[in-house]
């Protein structure tokens, strides 16, 4: 079989790749020039091919192992690999986002240099965080407005409740003088969106539980919504980590989530899409009593439909190469 070169396997840009895999109870290996995962049963062993050139990240859950040869091929194709718990959560190494990142001395430098150009200035870092927040809100209004599958549930960004919440969010974002102000404003908006999504899907008694890990077969809808939110968020972290790795920006140089968490920038970038895609579909899937696999398939399809990875790349590039001069800062503060 003809062997593909590393450059051949990177022919599909990361921002255009379609696949993100979560695997459990299997062995990932290299066989005949391909990366496969093997499932074992009492009667037969089954091999499944992983299209690594069209894959952004692989999450390895319970009961998984991976060979050195498979890791070598995944590295050549630029695929990020992470170990996680059941259902893709939590993503291991304590509480931070940790990936087995492919090593390359040929990562681009212009984006990390641009990022470092503003990051050590606290005021300019705050300006960058405001750009992130405004892009996040724009994405919510755009996606909720055009997703036809959300319309039967009554999602409408022109409703007075949301219009008022969005207006307050924009005003407080512009007025913020420190990252904690932005985090408080973000929390208030997210709380409103939780309430709105819960109401639209008949889960009005919803209460957010970040530690929801129920494995019971008889889950109530509220528990499922929490589980789906956790699951979907970790899938978003995978896309965010891929974006930063491809652009060569270290995960520790966050603009909002502080300097105490090594993977904080992953959270910043993932926040660009979580409210727009993960949040509504976690509630919709829970209300329809979907299985975890059905939810995962739905959320990954929505990432593809709404070009979430491409949006992340676009926004990170804009911020990395942003002109943070006094003139540009005035435009940001005026919402231009």
C-alpha cells in the first residue's frame, strides 16, 4: 500500500475538517498504513478505520489504549489526542485542558507573535477580551436566527427578554474595566440563556450542575440536560484546542479566564460557540430524551453545519493580528 507523506495528510485544513471522535472500550492502532480502532467481543474482533486527514481531535474514554505507531501517524496528520472520562468528560489532567499535542518545529509564528504583542499589556488584553465577547454574542444571534431546527421550539432572538439581555450585555461589556467585570457580565447572560432555553423546551425547573455525572439508565430530563451541557462543552474544548495548536498560540495566554489555569485560553475560545450551539441543543436533546450518542452526533453535526471551527479560526486570527492602537481601542469602546 502506498504510504502518504505528512504533507499529504494535512491537505485538508483543520478549519475544514469534519470529524471529532470519542472512543471507548477499544484499542487504537496502526495497521497497513492506516489508523484503526479495534473493538473486542467474545465472538469476533472488529476493526474500524479513522480518517485521520479529516479529523481534528480524538477523545479516548474508558477502557481505551493507543499504540506508539498510531500516535506517530496521528502526529503526522496534526490530530490532537486527549484522554477523558466516560461520555468525553472530564478531560484529564486535573481541572485543566491537557492534550497530547503533535510536535512540530514548523508551526506558524505570526499569530503567537501578534498575541504576545498585546498580551503583556493589561489594557490591551482587556480590549481583546471584549472583541471575543462581542463575537460570541454576534454568533448567538446569527446561529439562533438561521437554524431552522430550533424554530419549532420557539427560539427567537427578537423576543423582548433576549433583546434586553443582549443590550445589557453589550453595554456592560463596553464599560468593563477589568476581566472580572466581563466574567460577571458573561455569567449573567448565560444564566438568562439557561432560563430561556429551559422554558422553550419545557425544562423550567432546570438548575445547572457542573458535576452531574449520573450514569443511571433512568435519568430525568434535568440530569440529562446537565450531562449534555458538560459533554458538549468538552467537545467545544477540543475544537478550541485544535484552533490554538494550529495557529501556534500557547493555551496559557488567556484574555479572560485568568493566568492561574494552564489551559485558560482554550476556555476563552470555546466560549465563542458554546452559547450558540451547545447550550440550546443540550436542552432540546434532553427534552426529546435523546441518548448520549444521539446528542453527540447532533452536536457534531451542528458544529459542521454552522462552521464552528472556521469561526474560531477567524476570530483568533483577527485578535492575534488586531491593531490595538489608541484609535482602534476607541472603535472597540464605541462598539464599531
